[in-house]
C-alpha cells in the first residue's frame, strides 16, 4: 500500500491561497496581535483539521529549542497520594500547553537514576520529582545540565533547587499532642525507615512531642523496611497487640503503611477506636465509606501539584529564583 503523504503547512497555505507564514502563525498560536483576521485564523484551523494536519514536533522543537514536555518522577504511582499528585500536575501542565512523561521509582536508587537519565535523553524542558533516599548526587545530574527542576513532597537539604512540600513536623506534633490531651499515653509510631525529610520530620514531630510530655517509649517506634513492608508491618502490629502495657493509639506516617497496618489490626481483632485509636498522615476516602473513625492529616495535593508546575514554568521561562514552598496541612476527624 502506498504511504499517504503527510500534510504540510505549505499544503494548507496553497489550498487557502495564503502565505506559509500566515498558516504557521495561526497554528503556532501566534496570530493574535498580527494582521491576520479572526476569520482567516478560523479558516486556517478548519482547513488544517479537514486535511488531518499533524504538526512536526521534532521540527518545532528544533526551531524553538523546546520539546513542550516535562518529566515527572514519583516513588509509587500505585499510592493514591502520588496518583492524585500526578493527575494535578498533568492538568496544570496542560494549561501551559505541556505534555507530561511520568516515571516510577519504587523508592529504588537505581530506578531513580534510570528515570533521570531517560528524561534527560528525551530532552524534556523540566523535571518534577519526588526524591528517594540517598539520591542527591543523581539529582545533581539535572542541575549540572541546567534543566529546570522542582522537588515535590520531599527535598534534598543540600541541593540548591526548588521544592514544594508540607509542614510535616508541626502537623505531626499537633496530631500527637491531640492524642495526649485526650488522655492517651501509650502511643506507637509506625513509619518507613527512609532518610527522606518528609518521613523523618513526621517521625520527629511525634517523638519530640512524646518526649516533651515524658511519654516516649522507644520500643513503640516501629521503623519499617520498604522492600519487606508487608511482613514488617504485620510483625509491628503483632508486637503492639502483645505489648505488656495496653497501646492507646498508633500514628501511621504514610497512607500505604496505614492501610496495611489497619488490615492487620482487624486480623488481630483490634477494634478501632475502642482498643486503639489511629492517625493517618493523609486522607483515605474509602475509610469514610466504611465508617471507620480515624484522625487524619489532609494534605493540599491539588495545590502542591499546581504550584510545582507553576514554579517549573517560571524556571523554563528563564527565572533563576529558587522557590521553597511550604504548605500548611489540616488535622481532620472522620467519624
């Protein structure tokens, strides 16, 4: 079968009897402010659609120096938080005319390195990423190439780059203090054992507050290995149930740990909140349907995603001002 010839800007210009430059200005969105009438712009767009014109993205990127794509690297796309965050990043990027290439690291340093290399090879105009443990040197590959970047949810303290995060420490301290003021004394903390500031600050917010009230019990701080999380969370819940003293509450430092932890609480016949109260660092919509009473920390995911894109676009347009955005969170109650 003979391959059909691809429609060019010149073909559209010939059909309408106008210059190639006129068609190019209209299809590139630059007709406004020129001498091209609204009627002619409409004709050009309608003709391009009728002729099934497809722009040559490679040629356009060579002429503009931009690919109109950004890369997004998250640690776990199956986690509802990161899924929602990616969605809002994509929606905001569309407003700027950008396409998003999303990659996933599974909290792996090797996969983070591969994702960064892939996106740099694709010559994306900027990158938004969630840092992984010990990945600062990999992130520096982006800064050395002078590619605009924004860290989201976490950040590397020694990396001179933009970030968009929440105030993890203070809201964790507030949640812990709320439990203590309810008269709860034996409070456990279950958290991933990552050296990333979002998680370390949540853990520290809890432990500092427990220390302040002289209630800290180091045996109740359960640090979970990500790769073996299912088994380790199971053991942590078993230990808490069989602890010599009754455990009053459990603070789960992330959504995924919380969901797995609550599943094993039910398997161990631990009633919420009668036997133990629980706090989750994130909102779990499905638990509202199940009518499970929990305390949760609601993060402004939509605002975080939109702000990350806005900051990145400022960098793409030439700004060299480093933005460090910290959003407040809310302590919520699901009855």
